[in-house]
């Protein structure tokens, strides 16, 4: 039997982090995505215990200031791409710079230095991942997805999807449908 599971990765990570902080009796406040404000004393032993406890879930503590900035940029992009509303018509670069309260050229330089890719490429990958989720979970048409994800046309969406995944959105939809509804051989 195969179960199809829907999950919110951000919520899952938040719950794991809260559980581990509570287990270690660390007083804290969560400050949005990816930030924890530790209240009171925080021993080196607690720090290492927390680091080891969350590592197995793919969660890590970031100390390098450039890596912290890159993580915040990624969080801004993910929050934008996965918001329930349509992506904004404004330039994404202006949106990110405004959210980060830094110049886009500085943000782009640090992002590329740390990740070896551009913010634009990261944004494309996140948009395509969201498109996949919309196809799988919400069963939207390409026209609906193109509008929601603010693509200039269905052709633009299809070209970017194929360039990124190697498949057209239609072929991807068919593969998902076949996977979810396998044809059983006649007896």
C-alpha cells in the first residue's frame, strides 16, 4: 500500500526545533523562519547538544554572517514563491532588496559567492518546485499555474519547466497521473 503524504517542510522543521529546544530546557523565542532568540544562559554543552540533535533532521545552526544572509535571502524567496497569492508583478530583485533592506547588487554578490549560483537561478528552481506542487496537489491547469506564478505566458512556463526538469508540464502531469492511478493488468 502506498500513502501519499502532504507536508509543510517549514512547519515540520519548526516543530522539530521546538521539541529539541524544549528537551534541552533552553528558553527561547522563535523569530520567524530560521531564527531563534535564546533567552537567559546558554551553555556550550547545550549548544553542541542542540546542534547534534537537529543535525539528523537536516537542520543546522549557521554561524558565518554571509551564510546567515544567504539563508535569509532563500527564506524571502521561498516565502514569496509559496505564498497563497499570485506572485507580484514588480521586479523580484527590488522585492528582495526591499525585504532585506540592502542593495540588490550586494545581496546578489554574496549569494553567488556562497552558493555558486545566482539569485535568479535559485528563484527559477523554487518556482519550478512550486509548479510541480501545484500540478500534483492542486491539479491546476498550465494556464492557471502560469497566471498564479506570474509567467508571461504558458509557453514561457513550459519552456522554463522543460529546461529545468527535462519534461514538459503536460508530460509531468501524465507521469504523476499514471503513478497515482496505475493500470492493473486484466486477469
